[in-house]
């Protein structure tokens, strides 16, 4: 039933939190966690696309409201249009604690045909209420937006890099610092290998940090929607280098790497207060809904995405 789920060796407190959480997710996928959580947590808040379970009514309500805001605004920003309402709502299980490490996991299934929207959504998020709302929730919701748009697995660097890029400044700063440490200690991941990684590596954090930086570099040049077109083109035939050359005017992968590293060196990813993301600013009701495709019942694969924290 479970497509895959990797537990990992971690030493930080955050890692321990995440590992415990991963085990809970595994139970949830076996069907024993979902009901228990809802009952134990008591408070529930429903929106058009989400059903949120949390310890307090206030938090459940905040999460369901913001989940809809993120779903709308992220789709507009990255895809250029809103998404139609899902046929199946996504349950979100919230575990809040002031000292709890920030983390999350979202699973869903794709259909065999690759045309119908994903289903069997399941999202678990944890952390302080602030971190949940400003980082974990938008990160996980963007995974669902991408799943709805692409309807297939994405290379992990692109998926996690993009989802990390919309987290709170404090979280992005941690990834940037980790990237700088990795690049100066030979722990960077080779781009050719990374572009084709569809599974999480054993050590996930370097992938998140590097993916975040690469996505920012690409988005900095041509925006979010061109990045989406690049990923679409790369997915068509797995010719990522060719797609990169066409979309971003580089000679080859080596040329791209030189430019990316120079951008970092010149402070391209400089973290500044004005890079804070402001949410809830869209007022447009102009809708350009994605094509609703036929419904097929067979399921192809279960995908699990994760938000990995750093402390
Ligand atoms: Zn993620």
C-alpha cells in the first residue's frame, strides 16, 4: 500500500521529532492514525478543499483558512491560474507545540492515466503555531498545487526547492547557511545526478538547501511560471540539460553551474528583510481554471512529500 517511505538517521532534536512523526505517518497510511487523530484532537474546521483537525478550534480554523489562501495564491503565482476545487478534500492533521520542530508530510496518489487529479490526500504538519502557519503549511500546500498541475512525480530538487522557497525568511536563512557550508566542504550534489533524483537521498538536507538555491536562481531570472514551463519541458523526455539550455540560455550544464555559483558568490541569494513574503494580497476573482479531465479509478502510485527542517 505504501509506495515508499524512508526513515533516516538523524542526530538533531529536529531529526528525532521528524523520525517520530514519520512513523506516525506510516501508521496513518495503514489506516489507524487518521481516525484516532481526529477524535483525540477534538477540533475540526472544514473549507472547500481541506478538513483540518487540531487541538483547538481557533488553530483548526486558522489552518483551514490559510490553506485555502495559500492554495489560491500559490497557484496564481506559479501556474498563472487558480485550481478547480478538488473532488476529494485534503485532511490536514495538526500537531502544535511551542517547542516542537517544524515539519510536515503530505501523501497522495496519482491515477494510471496521468490525467485525473490526484486523490487520497493526507497531510500532517507540526511545529509552533507560527511556524505551522508561515512555513510548514504553505510548503505542504505548494506540493499539492504541483501534484494537481503536473499529475506525476517531480525531481525532488525542483519540488522541494520550490516549496522551501516560499517558507518564512527564518527557515530560508537556515537553508542558505547550510548550502554555503556544503559548498565549501565538498558536500554539494552533482547537478547531473540531482536533476534526475526522484527519490529522497539518505541525507535529505543538502538536497533541500541546494534545490532551494537553484529554484531561487531560476525564478530570479525569469519568474515562477517560466520555471514551471522548464519543469514541464524537462519531464517530457527527461532531457533536463536541453530544457535548461533552451529556457535559460546557457551553453550546457557546466555553464549553468558556473553562473549559479557566481550568482551565489555575488550575493544573489542574499537574505534581506524585503524578501519577506506577503500573503493574502490577491483580490482578483478572475478565474482561469485548469482543464478538468476524465475520472479514472485505478491508482498508479502513492507519493509522499516531506518538509525537512533545520535547527
Ligand atoms: Zn516538501
